């Protein structure tokens, strides 16, 4: 018996179960929001979102288990942080759902689930917290690391949507990062060391709904690096990479 093989099979099985629990889709997810800044695209690939809406199941036998482990470690980090904050006397609302939000120009509503809302018995203030984990280089790199360049734009916009659309008043908004390798950590606070947007352009979701209505598969939003091919970020962590790069490869003329 190979224990690692058993663990790998279990983690992929868990990912498959989670996929089915989140389908069929009924709303656009905050974590999939797509947008542009300075002519650069950010957010989930429109083709990935198209697959999600059309319930195209990933090819589970091709999934690299390390990808599934990384997602699970993010959940463990969140629970770890929550447990520590509870020791400090915080009252914690966990995995707080947004009610479905109707967005002008979209036929599908918006929904989401923020990580935590913190409060204490001795104050009326409440704090919205999104907890993120990342590998060490993404945290520490002087070229692109969070420590030097601040939080990712996707995470900032995600927190901004929760700030705007959460139906109750929250006084403070935080992004907390933990490095999975060297345990570095960083707290970003709205209006102090980052600025959270509250206005959003939903044009990419308008495009996506048009693709869905006309049953047209979108082109890949991200172009692979010439020297890395399909392993380029973000294809390297997308569960649909085999579907996209093999089954639908001919649609790209490749």
C-alpha cells in the first residue's frame, strides 16, 4: 500500500464532491469577478466561468493533487486564524453569506460568502475579515510579492464587493495574508494601507451571459507564456485545464 497515493485519491475525491455541491450555478460568484485595470485583465477566465455555468465536469483523473491540497490548506489556515482570534475574546461570525444581489444589466444575481465578521462585547464596532494564504515567493518576492507590493487586485476587489453589498454596516475591513512556507503574515486595512473599491464595471459578466445565451465558448482570457505553455499561471491551478487545452484545443486553432 502506498499511503501517498491513498491521500492523493482522497483529496481529489473531496474536490469532486465539493464541485458537485456547488453545481448547478445560480448566480455569479464574487470570487469570479473579472475586471480591467490599466488595460490588464484580472479575475477568473471567462472560459473557466463558462464551463462552470454549463456544468462541464473537470477531468478528475488528470487533476494534479497538489492543486487540491493547496485549496484545503487555505481552509485550514482560516480555521487556525479563527481559533486564535477566539482566544483573544473575539466573537466570530463565520462564512457569512451575502443575500442574492440584483445587478443592473445582468440577468443572473450576484452572491458570495465572506470569511468572517469579528466583534467584541466591549465595543459596537465590527470588522470584516478575508483570510488568504499563499506560497512564500508570492509573499516575499521583491518583484511581485504581497509584502512589498500589497494585496492582489482580485482580493481587494473581492473585499470591496463584500463591503458594498453586505446589507449591514461594518466599520472595519481587513485582508489578512499568511505564507504557507515561512509563516510570514500581513494585515491590510481599508483606508490605512490599501484602498478598497466600491464601484464595479460588470462588462465581462455581460459578455459571459451573452456567450452562455448563444452557446459560444469564449476564447481563453489569459494567454499562456511561450516558454511554459499550458503550465503558465493561471492555467496551472485551473481544474479545467485538460478540458480547455485538450478537448477544446481545436477551437483555438492550435
